[in-house]
C-alpha cells in the first residue's frame, strides 16, 4: 500500500463519521454480535461523552478525532483531544507541565490520545484489520504533525496496550510504564474458589469485611441492560457528585451522560446498588468488556464499614467469575486493593515532546521510573494475598 494514498483528517465531532465505520476500526471483534474488547473506544461511548457535554467546549477535552482514509474508506482512527489541563488522565504529567512552564515554555494546550476520565487499558490506535502497519503509521505521524503544525508542546497516548507501546517506541515515541491493580481469574468456578487460593489470614479478613458490608441494613442488587431505570441514575448521580467533588473538585461527567448511557450503553453496564427499604444509599458503576470487567465509579450518601470494598471489589469479582471474564480492572491507584486479591499490573503510555532538551530530560526520568515500577511490582506481588504457590502459578 502506498502511504501517499492515505488521507488523514482531523474531525471536531464524532458525528462526522458513521458508527459502523468507526467501530469497524475500534471493535472489529464485535462484528459477530458479541461484546467489544472494551466499550470505551466505541462510537456510542465516545459520542455519549461528547453529546452530554462531558467533553467539548469548557471541559478541557476538545475533540480532534484523527481519521485516516484510503480510497474513501476509513482504515484507522484515534480518540484525540486538545487538552487545556492534565485532569482526568490518571497517568500524570503535572510535574512535566510545571517544569516546562518554569523554563519559559507553554505546556498547554497539548494533544492526548485517550479515553477521557477512563484509566482502562485498551487500543488507542484503532485500525481496521488488514491495515495494521499503514494505519498505525498514519495515526502516529498524523498526530505528531498536528502538534508540530500548531506549535504544541507534546502528544500523549495513555493506557495503550503493550503492543501499541512497542510499536510507538519503534516509531520514535517515548514509552512510559506505570501500574494498576487488577484481579486475575485463575479459572475460578465461584468466589469461594477464589478465597481458597488466598492465605488463611487474608481469606478470613475478606469474609469478615463481606459480613460487615452486607450487614448495613439493606440489600445489594446489580442492574444491567433492561433492568436499569432512570431512577437508578438519579440515585447514582448523587453518589457520583459526592465522590467527584471530594476527589477532583467537580465531577468529570455531566448528568446528561447518565441519561444517554441509559439509552445507548445499558448493555455495557453493570450497576451495583446498596438499597435500604428500596432507596439506594451507595453504588458502584462497572462496564463489561469481552474479557474484562472495568470498575469505574463509586459513591455513597451514607458511610457503612467495608461497603466500598463489597460493591467495588468483591461483587466485581463475583460478576467476572459468573461471566467467565479473565480479569477485573478496578481503576487507578490503590494499594489497598492488594489485600483484596488485586495484583500489581504494568500499564503503558507513549509520549512525544517537541523541545529536544526537555524530551531528553523526560526520557531519562522515564528510564529510571520504569526500573522503579518493575521493582515495586515485584515487591508488591511478593506481599500479595495469595498462597505462595498460587502467586508462582500466576506468574
């Protein structure tokens, strides 16, 4: 294929691309009618962010979707945004921005290939099958050229796959390694099977936490698909606002996002609610992928011991086992997840910085950080809750 035949466009709205064309690149595995690997780069999810005002004017996430065409057919695309800050990314570069501006540069705006507000690993260079080489090249070159033409400081690709990190590094981008905590399904048939793989002390502690949580005075229910109703989102919005105001200052998602989710994302969602006398008092929002469950948001209007662990971690594990999923990704940060069966897992990002001197300094930092992350993962895994033989088997 002749690269000269590829036309790369920058689009300000996802509605400029038909859903079937975008999804042919974003989730070709779902063409059989099954689930996408994850729902976050699907046309319906990204458009819900845009249509709800969660991204777009005033949000600091201005869509600049990349679309590569050959002979009029979309062969590759990427969720690219012009960022006016570093919020909602979860692979943090605040210190880079501060140092860059202290040296007299202008760090923002920058370009970000990412799923806004979503620290879940997945494909970021969305390429139609059969066009992998030329598609990746067109997207990377197109993004770097866009940054260069507009004299922007940098380009960042966050929570990409390990394969994409390797491809990007071969194309001259700087690779960064960070970590999260993921639960891995070792072929468990039930939650009790999972508990049996833990050390005795950790097993007893989890049973104690679950008993405390389920004694809050009500019932815990899970809703998905047609069982989701508008009143569930009314309740969850209260929870989300409380968490958002404490963690970020203001919620990232608008109220309208949840209304749109009710219409177009219900089958992708598993909403866990703790209800007393039919009134929700706490909740956790999960998204269902082809092989993984993604824990995204938690909130409450009442505090009850261990209810957070039950709704966010243990119910997620139960659902993953029931659905035959290989893992649970429970979001960013949180070493407290280790004691609850979630092991440290390396995550990946890619970075391009226009200024050669600053790029060299960041490159040295990333090299040292990578070694530290690898060492920390090794140490934390050794301190994990599994019986030693079980850890060795998973490694």
